[in-house]
């Protein structure tokens, strides 16, 4: 019995001269929900399509359920792909859409119908089996696309931005639905999204990509708490982490932030005096302090309130975003006394942008 349902090692992909995937190593455990996330064009769909066999890989190895699958055609890989476009057959009812692939593989009419009913119960489509895709809402169509994947009982589900056609509220609802379905089926899922919140909330394991490279992979909170480099730090978390150029003070125990004017804050451990850095500060880690214990006093640029939280942008260079989870009456031009826990500072090398241990 293999622990890993899918294993990629040293996978590279070229489109002509364009190097789309670079030395990808990825192990996907059976039963896990893995999200591939990164900016547009970073290679997420290419990686997913390579798993499915819709693209051939140029170098490296792909193993699915213990068998090497390089060069094996898609239909023999036993994976099910769910797209954002749903790709439903418009002239077929929901039931026909569900049973089509089974019928093509020679499953009898009655058995196919029984399976369709069973899957429809799981996905809440029982009452809609006789409808045509045009008679369904976006969320219902998405469920049909999911059901069509489930009915094949695949070794893994591959999702490529399946929710991007839905409005914000339905998207949040469908996230939960897909994750619950994954758990109920004991499935293995690989889920592509450019939305880091979707990746963080749905997945057990998040893979952050940039320009064909895996920048970091791990549990969602691992990536949030200890981003390996400035790119991951800026990509994970909303609002995004603030970055400030800085230099370690003469005592080695403090760092001077360059916010147009110098601001000195304490470090959690000592560093080489004079070293230049980038300091990362998450907006939620800057909290309102009393006048006496403020480690940082910053001029207020603008203030926005969502009701639940107050977003302050400082009048500094660079600007910092501060999220206060309380209602405060502050105005532009005033000075904001802030507390900053040294343990919450993220330190990156100015040259390499890599996290300092
Ligand atoms: N068939 C192709 N021929 C040549 N280049 C391609 C081909 N398909 C994709 N690419 C290029 O490979 C890179 C990765 O594309 P891919 O579709 O994997 O990105 P993505 O991460 O899925 O982006 P998005 O979030 O926009 O969907 C892009 O620069 C793209 O232009
Ligand atoms: Mg894509």
C-alpha cells in the first residue's frame, strides 16, 4: 500500500523553448487535499494537466498509486478533472451527463442509472436529474461537474479553478461543499487556484508556485507563520504583509526601520550589527498600544472601517497597513501609538529575499 497517491520528482516541462515547470518535487498523500497556488502564468494549470496526461512532461518522473505514469494516456491514469467551465453536454440531462462516461466504458444502463442516483444523493442533485444544464444555476452546474467526476471513482480529483465563474458568496459556500465532499469520499484532491484564501481555507497542504518553480510547500499555517522568502510572505495573507527596508542597530538587538524617517524596534534575537534587511510586518501584528508602552509611533494617512475592523494606512514611506480589530476614533494627521511583538517580525535578506533562520 502506497502512502503517496501521486509523486512527482524532478519534473520539468518545456513549451518549445519556454521552461514552464522547473524541477518540481511534490508528494501528495492519499486522502490529502493539496492546493496549487500562485500568480497567473506561474504554471499551475500546466502542472495539473501534466498529472492528468493532457500535457507530456519533458523530464522527471510521475508516479500515481505506485505506478510510473510518464507517457500513459489520460484515460488510463484514472484521474478526474473538474474545470471552471464545467464542460457539461448541453443537449444531455443531468443524469445523462453523469452516466455518459460510464456508458462509454460499457457499464449497463440500469447500473449506470443506479450509480447516478447514488452520487446525486451525495451531491444534492437528486431532484434535478431530469433537467438540462441551461435549467441549472451556476452552483448546481458546478455540482454536476463534480458528480460526473465522483461517479468514475478516480484515484484523485484534479480541480482547475472550479469556482472562478461563481459569485463571491456562492464561492465561499462551494469551497465548504467541495471540502466536505472530499472528506466524505476519503478522496485525494489537487486543487488549482490563484486565490490564496481559497488555498489556505480548503487545503491540508499548500504549494506556492512562481515562474514554474515551487517556492514553498507546507501546511497553511506553516506558510503563514514562517514564509521561506519574501515572495511567499507577500503572497500568503490578506491584507498583504508590509515590507520595510531596515538595518540592524549597533547593539545587534534592535533594527532601524526606514519609513522615510528612522524608527527603531527591538529584535527577538541578536544579529550582526549594520546588516541590511527587509523587515516584514503583518498588518494584524501592529496593535494599538497605550501612550507609555508604544514601541512605534506612526503618522496616520487614512482610516477605513468595515465595522468589524479598522484599516489604517500610515503616512510613511513605504506606507504600512495596520488592521485593528477594534473600533477606534483616529483621524488622518494624528499619531498612532503601536505595539509590535519582536517575535512577530519576519526578517529577509535584502539581496536574496530569503528568510533569516
Ligand atoms: N500550450 C502552450 N504553449 C506555450 N506556452 C504555454 C502553453 N500553455 C501555457 N503556456 C505558458 O506557460 C506558462 C504557464 O501557464 P499555465 O497555464 O500553467 O499558468 P497558470 O498558473 O495556470 O495561470 P492562470 O492562473 O492564468 O491560469 C504561461 O507563461 C503560459 O503562457
Ligand atoms: Mg491556469
